[in-house]
C-alpha cells in the first residue's frame, strides 16, 4: 500500500511546478526573452536610406539642423520645424493639435527614432523621412510657404553652402516668381502652372534637397535609455535586477500585464514599442474637426506624391521601394486606422492619440480596457477586464519608459 505524502510536501511540490521556468523576478523564460527584446540595447544599427544619398553627409545634416530651427522657412517668418517639435519636449509640443501659421487637426508626433519608420505622419501619407519633411513646408496651417519662395530663400541665405553639399542652383532662378507652387493662393498656383516644366523641375529639385537635409539632421534624433532599459539589460544578461536596476512590485505587475493579459505588446512591440503599422482602436473623433478617416484616406496621396520612392527625386534604385509597392491599399481595416506611436517617453507627453483625445495615461488605459466600438470601420481591440489596481500598475510600468 502506497504511503500518503504529508500535506506540506504536496504543497511544496505544487509550488515547484507553478514556479518551474520562472526566475527570482517572477518572469518566465518566455517573458524574460520578451523583456530583453524590448530594451534599447536590442535595437539594431540605423539602416542607411538608399533614397537619400545625403543621409549620412555631415554637411547636409548641419544644414538640415539650421533649416529645422529657422523661422525664415515659413510664410510669416514665425514658424520653424522646431516650433512644434520642441527640442526640450521630445521634439513635440504638449498640445492636443499642432499650431503653426494656423491650428492643425492632429497631434504633433515626437521625433526620436523617427528615421526607422517605413511611413510617416499619423496616417502614413509619406514614405520617406525626407518626403515627410516637405509636407509641413507647404501646408497652409503649418509653414504655409511655396516652392519658389523656398528656392529663393535657399539661394539668398545658404546658396554657397547648398551648392557645396548638393549641386548648382537652377539657372535663371532669379527670374522666377517670388512665390509660386502647386499649393498656396490661387495666384501662386497659377504662377506655378505658368512656369515651364524645366523651371518647375529645377525648383522641385531644390525642394527635395531641402527635405533630404532636414532628414539627415533628424536621423540623429534618438531615444535615451530609461529605467526600463536598465532593468531589461540585466534580464538580458541572465541576472536578477536589484537596487537601481529593479522595478517596484507595482511596475513588475504592470509589465506582466503589458506583455500578457492586457495585450499591449501586440502592437507596442520591440525596442521602440511600436509595430510601425496602422490600427483602428476605436479612438473617438474630436467634435468640430473635419471627418478624419486615417490611413484609408491617404493611400492615393502617398502613391501619387512626386517625391515618393518611385519618383525621380529618389536617389538609388527602385529596389528600395518595397514598402511603397507592396503596402496594403484597400481594406476595411484601414478605415480610421492610425500609426502605432512609440511609447518611449510616453508619460511626459500628454495629451494622447492622434488629436489629443485623452488627457492622461489613465484615460488611455481605460479606453483600451473598455474597447468602445469605432464610430467608423471596425476596431481591432476587445474589452479586457482590468481592476483598478491592474490599471494603475499598467500606468506605473509605462512611466518606467520615461525615466
């Protein structure tokens, strides 16, 4: 007849089974691998941009930095890229919607690590960092400038510097209209149409080079390490965090929820905490703003952009254009789909979402937990039962990405 084990031995055996594969931190081997993959140390070197042969040119980057902070790069002389992308605020502005010459309809995105994105803006309407840099320059509520005005300005202020880096400025530039472009006032658009194809092409080349210079500068904007990274690096080394490298019990609880039950890491993944894709998460529209359908509304725009990867202002061969050629073009999933933002530094840049719909991280977590239906299209998120304690733990963990 078999002997019965004492109850304390049965309990010890059950506990051993429960903890099998777990470390002192309480993370399973799978969780430890996930955490290690989210550290900045796991981020590979920044790949080259074959569409911009000036991307690593120090002279181009220096000119780009100058242009980035130059208020002369606007119609009224008061707006620069740095007006909304503030250097001391993670290159964003803490406002629900950006303010340039006028008020925009969307939140200013931070720029750290932006050179790693395949598409740009909340809706992905541009496919390279240098093409993205051009859009605000002509946007009537951002910089509100025109292409010939920028060409004249470059010649007047930076002519010798530009030619040393890029190429000779177009011949006959002085004879072109002071302000003309495909956007702007009706008179400015008419003046652009009256120019010859050769004249427009020359101005477009200068305009493209301006974008490439700004992009060369923006490639230098990177994320800084945080408390989470110090913790994750110790985990990656197979050691147990302690002291300054450890997370609190609440932060650890939030981390386990983030990569587990709450499903946050499904989209906020990898060292930058983003999958670089577009998702409908049921974020409500802002009353009073024009209808905004997100990604689905700009597919034709990115394909038709003269400065896109398959356009003639691209450097290098078309083999670099896979993202554009094979991007998803028609799908119900694109309706009200917006880019997954990086969560690095997230605690220090309220408000949240593409138009500043939520004021606090607590509101963001509540939105994802309750998962309201989308006003248009189909939301990808589903309700998750989270207690008040669990919601607070998630917010506590998110704060470790900002410290």
